């Protein structure tokens, strides 16, 4: 995993909660996987008003961030995290693993409200806020 920290990676849970802002480094980033999760949230919204609110939020996130891609480095970190999780008998969501792997591969501190995801990241030696 990456050794040098270069900012924050905001998990989808932080984006949904609207917690992106106060106390976060200027260099905060998101994973492209979070955009996918937000798009799914728009598509799964029940009712026009909820869909519009979610779409507006998605548009704001797209305007605020240039998402980090899943590249070869993220894929390598994903494989390491997946093996780590399985060795512990854990069954984690692929999206959580990919977002955590993005933080690992880019040397960023993972900001998440998901305690299960934070626990796995910490057990793998990653910085979590």
C-alpha cells in the first residue's frame, strides 16, 4: 500500500451525508466508484422529488470533484485488500473494497461513516478518519 499521504479520499457515505467540507483537507478526492453509487441512488429513488434531490446532489458532487479512476494501482490494492478480508473471514462489498483500495493506492486518508469499512481499512494498516 502507498506510504505517503496526499490528502483525503471521501467515501460515498460521507458524500451522501453531506459531510464533505468542514475539517477536510483541501486535497480531498473521491473514487469513480462513488459516482456509480450515487447514480444508482438516483435511479433507485422512489418518487420524482427524491430523484430530483439525489440528481442535484450528484450534479454538485460531479462539479466539485474529478474522481480518481480504478487503474492498475487500484486493482493491485483491491486484490491485496480482498485477500486480507477473506483471510479474516470477512465478506465485504466490492464497492467498499474498491473505494478503500483507491485510498490505499493513492496514499490518501479514507474518510468514511461506515464503521465496517473503516474497521477493514484500519486492520489493513490504512489511515482512516
